[in-house]
């Protein structure tokens, strides 16, 4: 039960994080995305493998990212994800709504 | 395009799954690398990584299922919503479904005919390798000697067989009971791969000279003649008054090799000698009655087979040269070559005659469907405007626009699928009705109209396309609603000028298409009327025809028959002849005189009819000069002939033909001379479309052979069919074993026009239907437009506008739309009427009277449609209109 809840919360923001990662760092494969999120958040956030790929798949279906097969430096086959124009627009929307959400939560918490 | 991705991903599940596997495998490898660098052993790292990943199978499934489940859920919800909406608007639903049912049903009916006549392959083994052998590219009928020559070169083929269309009389005497059947060669059943369901079929050993008379029945005949009894093999059937032994019953699914004919009986070719006696066609080099089909040898192509056949052609033709032809004709015969064409769907006279007509009808029903779709689109548009309020609320509550579009499209497709389901029922009945219109060589056609996959696929495709066609515009309009504006206006608008465009455009389109259909219908109808009233050179009504088949030849019996028939009450005159007009039977001959030697062999060709005295007065042909045949013109006296006017003009030019002589070329020498004793008016013999029918009439008593098969014509004052009983009793006394077949001259002529009747009837029916649909569309759009503009009209009247001005304003809109539609319609009709031009008789496709009449009808109907709404607009009480805010 608790496990499901943890995933849910992260799912809502997972899309935001992935989109931001791709916007900042360009085309990346799934493993690199999780590594980046972990390091950029100074280990505060960790992406569960079980939720990453469904989320990436959903974003691909919605047209926010596009994927292509490529080769890594270690000569392995990996699928590279990159942002589309629609994805950029979605990122802007999600950033805006995230800002509203945190602002609202902060105000309520400040009310003593 | 998200939904498109989802939809296509349903089908790419496999590849998707593999991709996901590879991707997750890569991720796992990377994770393992990372853990190894941080200090774990390889094995521990792998275990840790896999633990973190969780159950890959479950993850994959979750990824995939989320799509499908969501998609199916949304679809189910949309369908439920669609049905709810239809139930709420029952009137609209009924009108829409019925119009669509008519349109889609008509398309399905015509397509199932096209499927049965043109598209379906024969139910035999490997129909795609069957080749039909032809002479000189087009003629596909051969003599038996020719067939035997081809058969002797069997090493060229992987199988060869011959067959001949025939009608067999199963009645031993008296009135004939005809069934369609085929003469077949020994390898027919084996090459086609058609099995027997009882007993055996005909094989090569049965088809040799002097063979016994055996027969194979169809399944249907087995049921009707022997009740499906197991002991039918060995029983005797009387075929054309000859006994035939049944050796087997053919497989149930096979109904003959010719589309349009259901073969009930198969007889070996060699037994034709038994049936036709000394006059048989087995060795006759001038009797053309067999079709030939071959399969390429194993490993050869059709082209190779064709080449080998062409190489053998000169020898084949030389070995079968008919001796009794003029040398010119013989030289032409020897030059003939043999070719092959693919015959996967059999060879069919029905197809040849009706392909053009069926194509025209396909276009007609497509246009009717378009008009019906336009009506439904208009209805949906009107509803979409009304439902703007509802759409605005849904958008405000968070529904995606694409979802809205999808839901309205689903509603449209549900409508069209309902219409299609109803239409299929209607099409089933319609196709059977249409088949009764088809007839070939004077006999009604039979088609296997079982609904197969192709027809169902066609219907579904048409339904889906129609649904998308008329659903797209309203769906789009719904989705473009601005929620705020719509909610504020509360679903009303005072001046809605911008909304008017699409609805009126659709109506203009309907008017255009209706014009095309009306004009085509008018042309075909006039053409048919011309055909039925054209001067044919004989009087059609009131003549009974009796096709008589005597058991053997006789010189005196026909005369006795005529005397006895003359005595029947109500009979005005009686005669007999070897041919009757439009009977699909005929004999030709050539004419030469000392001064007339036509440059082209064909020009000297005429019909020849052997007649008794009184023929012309019975059939109603006017004698212009000279005399009719008399009793004194009999065997032994000098040969005489009566010719038609066109023959007189052609052969004798300006000279008086009476007393002149001509000869008939018969091979090496010409016949004895014939003296012209009379000239009659031109008569049409083969078809009513013939421009002239050159005929020479010779006394039957002077014919080379005594008569055995002839037709008796009886002109009476009472309805001809009432004479049948009397004729039967006379014949029973004079010649009990004779076979009789009854018809009337008017019926025979009408049957020759069946294709034109089909076109005229259907074009008129669909033209009327299109007009009705357009009328409904026009009325609906106008009434709706007036209703929406109640406020505007009320204000105008309140401000002092005369009622007349209001009416003029409303009617003016209608006129503009109709005129626009007519202009487009005229342009379309110019193209469309070219399609029917080849079927017309007695008028051109650009016949102005028809075009003007169609336009007048359309304008009249449009004014009628506009009258009621205009009247209501004029009578409106401005206070009521303004108060309803």
C-alpha cells in the first residue's frame, strides 16, 4: 500500500523531472536519466526502475518525447529519448503548475 | 495524434515488447556496471540490480495494458453515450438511420450483383490458371472438329476441355420443360477438379465416338427430379425426347461454368450425335457451339502456352476448313490464329452484356449515398449547434477537445453501422429483385447471390467512410466551441450569418447531384421509351408464338397444323416461320447478282427466314410491292423470294426489284437463281437497336430440307395466352411427341430490352429517391434557418418590414442555393451523361429537352420545399418572436 503511494506521488512529478532533464541535457537513455535525477537532486530523489519505463512509454505515446535506438560509448545498444516541441510546451505547463502548487503549500504551512 | 499511436501500438505489440526487453536489458547492464565499480562482485551486483528492477514481466504488462484498457474503456463509454443520445432523439435517429439504410443498402445490392457477375472466381480448383481459348482474339466459339484438333495437341497443355451452353427439354412430349445445361468433353470435370456427390462424373472414356447416352445431374435437379434418392444412379431421364442414363450427381457447390446460368444437366459431347441424329454437329465444320478452356502445362506460363497454341494454329485451321464456303471466306478462315485469355471467373454472356450497365448503376447509387450522407450531416450540424451549450459545459469541466471529437465521430459511426445493418437486409431483397431484371438470350439469369466476405467488407467500408464523412464536420464544429462565449450566449444568436455556410453548401451539393441523377434518369427513360415505340416493321401485340419441335421432319404436317389452328375460336390468322424477331436465333446468307458484288464480304449478308403463306399478315409487316407467298410456290416450282426494302435498295439500287433474280453463294458454286416476287417494309430482327434489318423471305416449302423445328405465329382478337390450351389439344392430336414452348411476341421483344429496362427503371427510381432526399434536406435546412432567425425576422417585422419582403428574403436564399447547385450540377452532368451515352437510343446525351425538364423539376421542388417555411416566416407574430428570449 505505502509503496503504491510513493510511486504515485513521484509519477506525477516524474514526468516533470524527466522533461526537465531532457531539456537541460539533450538526448539521453533511460539509465542516464535516472542517474542525472539522482545526482542533480543530491541523492534526495531516486527513480524506481519499475516506474520509469511506464512513464517514458506514456510520454512517448502522448508525443512529448521521441525515442531512437543508438549506441553508447561502451558500444551497447540503447534507446535515446529526446524532447519534442509538444514536450517543451508540456514542460512549461508542468513547471508553472508545480510552482503554483509549492507556492500554495508554502503559504498554508507558513500560516501559524 | 496520441490516439493514432495507441491504436497502431495495439498491432505492434510484439515488436514493442522486444524493444522494451532490449532497453531494460541495457539498463540492467548499466546498473550492474555501476554496482561493480562501487565494490560488489559481479554476481551480487546482478542480483541486486534485478531485485531493484522488480518483475520485468509485470512491468511490461503494465506498460502495455494501460494503453489498451484505457482505449477500450473510452470506446465503450463513447458507444454507450451514442446510443443514449440516439434514444433521446428518436425522430432524428429514425430519419438518419433510414436514409442511410437506403443509401448503403442500394450500394450493397448493386455491389453484390457486381460481385456475382464480374468479380467472383469459379468454385473450381485453381481458377486463376484457367485460360479461355479464342480465335482471332475475340471469338470464343468453336466447331467440334476444331476442338478435336486442339485436343489432339494435348501435350501443349496441362489440361483441356470443351463445353457448350444448351437448354435441354426434360418433358417427353407436349409443353416443354427446359433446363439449362452443358455439353461437356471427357476431361471437363477432371480438369476443373469438380467432384461428384453421388455416383461418378463424366470422364475421358465416356467421350468417344458412338458413346452411350449418359448424363450427370446437378444437385438441384437431383432433388427436384428424384427427391434426393440414393438410388438415382442408373435411372433414365428423357432429354429432348431421348433416353439418357444418369451416372451421377455433381457436387452441391458447383452450378456450371457460366456466370448467370445454373447448369442442371451435363451431357457428353459425343452424345450429341444421338440427340440430333444425322444432322448432328460432331463432324460439322460450320456449326459453332463449343467453348474451349485450357490450363498451362506444369512449369509453363500462360504466355508460353499462348505461343505454342499460335504456332499450332495454321495446322489446326487447315485440318478443319469448311468446304462449302466462297474462296474468299476460306482464305480468311485459314488465316485465323488462336489466342488465350485468363478466365478465372469463367466466360459469361451475362457479364459482357451487363458490365457497362452495372458500372453506371454503381455510380448512381454512390451519388444517392452521398446525398443521403449530406442530409445526415446537415441534421447532425443542426444538432451540434443546439448542443453547443452541452459541449461548452463539458469543455469547461475539463474534457479534451480531441475526446469530444472522438465521441461525436463514434456517434456518427454508430449511426452509419445501424444504417448498414438495416441496409444489408434491404440489399438482400433488392439484389434478388434486380436479378429478375437480368436476362441473357431471352432467358432469365440465375446468380449465386450468397453474401460473401467481399460484400460484407465492402458494406463495412462504405458504412465507416460514410460515418466519417458526415460526422467530421459536426464533430469539428463542436470541438471549436469557445466555452465562455457559448455559455454567455446561452445557445442563442441573434444574427448567425457565419454559421450558415456549411449547411447551405451541403444543400447546394445535394441539388447538384440530384440534377445529375435526374438528367441521367430522364435520358435513359426517354431512350427506353424510344426503344419500345420504335417502328420495328411488325405489330407486337396480340400474337402468340409457339416454338414447335417435331419428332422428325415432315413436309405436310406443318400445313395441317396451320389449318387446324386456324379453326380455333378467336384466331385471326396463323402462319409459321423458321425465325421470329428478337428470338436470339437466326440464319444468315449471302446474296449476289450479276451486277452486285459487294466490295466487303459483310455487305452482302442478310437474314434469311423460311416462311409459310400468311406470315406477313400475321406478324403485321406491310407488303409494299408485288405479292405474298402462295400455295403455288412449293418444292419443284421455280424458286422465289420476298425481300425487304433495304435489300432492294442495296442490291438493285434504283431499278425495280420485281422480277429480278439473285443467287446465294454456296461454297464452290452459287445456288439456283431466286426470283423476287415482292418487297416488304424493313423489319428489325436481331435487336430493336438495329438500324435496318436486311431480310430475305423464302417459302418454307421450297427449303433445302423439310421443316422440323419452327415457330407458329397466331394473331388473335382475344388475349393470346387464352389460346394455349387450344393449341396444346390440337398438337396432342396431330403429333403427341412434339415439344412445345409458348410465349407472346410482345414478351419476346420485351425480354430483348431487359438491360435497357433495368437501367431506365433503376435510374428513375434512384433519381426520384435522390430528389426526395434533396427535398427533405432543403426543407429541413430552410425550416431550421427560419427558426433560428426568429428574433431577426420578428424585429424586422416589428420595425415595419412588409411581409412580402420577409418572404422574398427567405425565398431568395433558396433560389441562390438552388441556382448555385444547378450550375455545379450542369458541369457534373456534362461528364456524367457521357457515361450513359452508349446506352441511349434515339437521342443524344446532350438532349436539351431532358436537361431543361430536369432543371425545371428541381427548381419546382425547391420552391415547394421553401414554400412552407417562407409562409410561416411571413405569418409570424413579431411579439411572440421577441418575447421568446
